């Protein structure tokens, strides 16, 4: 399963001051087999050799000769709508690459969350994973509430677009906007309502699934 580009290094988290309960670290030593496969675009393959199912992890890319970092990324099955990594299953993705420079030759799993809610690895990256989950859940919930309000009040397409300007930007709101902009004909109002109802169900399912996962991240922001 390839890693979407949107999930590379979560820089947005650094701009929010957060307080979070970090679940206990797992007693089991995580075990992963990591392989780099050469090609026009080299990929890495991570096989879960632990006895637990992996729902999310942070991956570090570097050069073994210099210890120089190429970057980090987070893969989270809850956020990309992919199945978690069962024992002996794997995930894969392209190696990050700066134009004109070599590809990194070292890949490490530096943190992760198991399906039972236990965590492992560097606490700061565990926090990033859980913070990202809560931020995504909140964004989907806001978008679902927005759609429900507009549908209940029978907003027109233009009213939806006007109200959308007051919403914080997110993947969910961008999806709503692109859908509205693609449906400009008045004759398609009924079709548009049907599409928006489908989006409402999707967003509701997404934030409920994230919040039901163990652990349920408890996050507060400090201004």
C-alpha cells in the first residue's frame, strides 16, 4: 500500500501547543523487517513481524554513512482508509528523494500505535500520531455538522459556498468546495443534495471510526 503524499512530515502540528495523555508503552519489543528495493523509483517494504496488529507508525529515512536525515513521515490506517498491518503483513512506499541527491539507504520505524491501544517508540512521534488523529476527527466532525446544518435549512449551492468561506480549511472542506463548484446548474440541485448527503455519511463515519480507535486521544490546545 503506497503512502499518500499528503501524509508526509506533519509540520502543521508544530504550530499548535498541545497537552495530551500518551498511552502506556507496549511491553512487547516491536519487530519489523525492512527492505529497500531498487528501481527507477526505489521503494521500501516494511513487514510487521510482531505478534500485534499495527494501526499507525512514524518512519525515519536517513543515510547510514553519514547519519544525515532525509525526513520523516507518518502512516496511519485510520486516516488513509487502509487496513492496519496484521502480523506478517506489510506496508510500502516510495523513498523520499531530493533532486540531485542520492536516495536514503536506511529506513527505521521510530514510533507506532498497536490496535490494542499500546504504543512504542519515541514519545514525541507517538504524540504527533495521536494529535493528528484528533485534529482529523475534529475537522471531519465540523464538516459533517456544517453539511447537516445546510441540508436542514435547505441551503442553495451559493449559500453553501458563502458559508464555507467561514469554515477552517481542511481536506473535508476542500472536498465540499470542489463538489459544489462542480455542480453549477440549478437543474442539478436534487443531485447535489444526494451527493452532499453521501458526503455527510462519509465524514460522520470517518470521525466516529477515529474516535472509537484505542487509544482515544485527549487533546487540548493552549492559546
